[in-house]
C-alpha cells in the first residue's frame, strides 16, 4: 500500500504528497472553489462532517439508491440512470455511520463507494455528450487520499480528468497530475503537469513544476512505476 509508513521511501512520498496539498491550499485552490462557494470544497466539507443527517434521511437515500439501481438495470444504456445511482451512492457513503471524521469510511461507507465506483464506470463507458461535473467531483472526493477518501487513485484520476476537461484550469490539471502519479500513470501525469504549467501564472509555474516533479520522483522510486496505469488502493 502507498501509505504503509514502514518504508523510508514511502515516508518521503507522504511528506511530498502533503507538501503538494499545502501548496495548493496556499494558492487558494481557486479552481475548486475554496473561498468562492464552489462545489468541490463543499463536497469535501460534507465528507469531513459526516455528510447529511442520519435516521430518516438515511432511509430516504437508501430508497433513492435502490430506485435508481432498479431504473439503471432496466435501462443500462442510459447515462442519466447511472448518474442517479452515483449521486445516491455518494450521498449514502457520507452519512454519519458511513463516514467518520478523522477516521474515514466504515464498512457500510465502503459498500456505498463500491456502488459509486460501479455507477461511475458505467457512466464513463456510456460517454454522455455532457459529463456531470458534480458527480465527477464526488468521485474524486470519495476515492481521494485517506482519510477523506479511500485511496483508489485510478478511479480518482478518471474523474479528475473529466473535471479538468470541464474546468480547464491550472489547478484542475495539477490535481489530475497528482492523481495520475499516485495511480502510477506516469505518462498521463506528465501530460497533465505540462498542461498545468502552461495554464498557470508565470510566478506559480516553477512551484507547480517542482512540486509535481517531487511527487513523480517519489512514486517512481517507491513503486518502480514506469508509466503503466494501476490502482494503488481499493475498497
């Protein structure tokens, strides 16, 4: 596992990852709406606080998920149907009891994320004419770095690619490079890094280059990755 701290190389990688996050926070994460009311910050806040209300709210979401899954089974070639499954699965995953602040997802939360992953896979395969930004943001939030996510970086990368497509900012591509490197998709990480640098203000370009290069080097050194895509975590 990437976050096994027994290896000195892994410990250096973790330090680099958190440096990357600190740098992004330092520049405001404008691309994801921190301080601007955007959805991405709100999604992470929802997860950190345990999501919505439990009790009757949880029952309502479970029923909504079951209904959406039934509809998707009846119309498997409908991207809209799988979108509804994904949205309901994420809402269920971040409910109290399914997500614990500072700890992460419980077994029931992992089960809900498995439903989200499956729905996202179907949704991507159907290639809708216009992707849903919120669902992509929810997928990244669910499968991001622990404890806020479960460390499925390949899934997070696939969703971040959609976000970058819909919101082509330097920050979006920084995150795409970040998840691509953690997923050991070095080629895509390099392409995303170049795009992030090209979109960034000149005064930030050097920092972006150095930070992402550090993550790339640590991932390659810790895993022996050579450009192949592969998940580094699962639920």
